[in-house]
C-alpha cells in the first residue's frame, strides 16, 4: 500500500496568490487536483482520484439530515479545480486564501490521502493545542478503546 502524502513543508505565497507545492506532494496529486475549505481553518488538497472517493462518501450521507446537507455545501462550495504551472506552483483563489488566513508564510503538510495548507501562524497555534499533546491523544484513544 502506498504511504500517501507525508511531511511538513514551509513555503511562501507570492503576491499573485501562487504557492509552490512540494515535489513529494505534487507526485501524489497528479496534474489536476482539487483544493477546498477544510476543518480547523486550513485548506484540503486532494488528487482527482481521492476527491472522487471523498465526495462519494459525502453523497452517501444523503440529504435527509441538515448536518449532511451543510457538510456537503461547506466542502463543495469551497472547492476549485487546480493545476500546476511549469514551476510547480498553483494559484489559490482569493476566497480560499481569505478563509485559511493565508498571507505570505504557509505550511503544507501531507496527511496521507490529502495535503493540508495552513497559515504558518495557525499551524504553530495548532501545534501548541491539546491535539498535539501525546498524553492527551493517548487518553482520548484509550477512551475510544483504540490500541496501538
């Protein structure tokens, strides 16, 4: 099984809103891919193949419950088709840059089936949170009866 997208990379967005996506991430995304609003204030980046799998799961939620409709609206309304230029850059639309508070310094992380794009400041805050505390994570996994 392929490892998927992994790692943490620090880059800058240029004045036109273009971001160099790291080569190791680009290899997994292919020539065309999708960027959308993610949770926690970041952007999610999916290869076309992974996007299809993800949106198929969303479709299976149906439309009967309001939360399912809202989740589908949130994910799909923020999505845009993207591609790389000859220098490995992609243009991130202004509305997505605004959503993720992307200014100049950004962090691109690989999260297996997707990449995430964070403002450097928000990523640093996330790393200071309980979500990055190993003892907190271990306790939560134990509550869920998940053992490693």
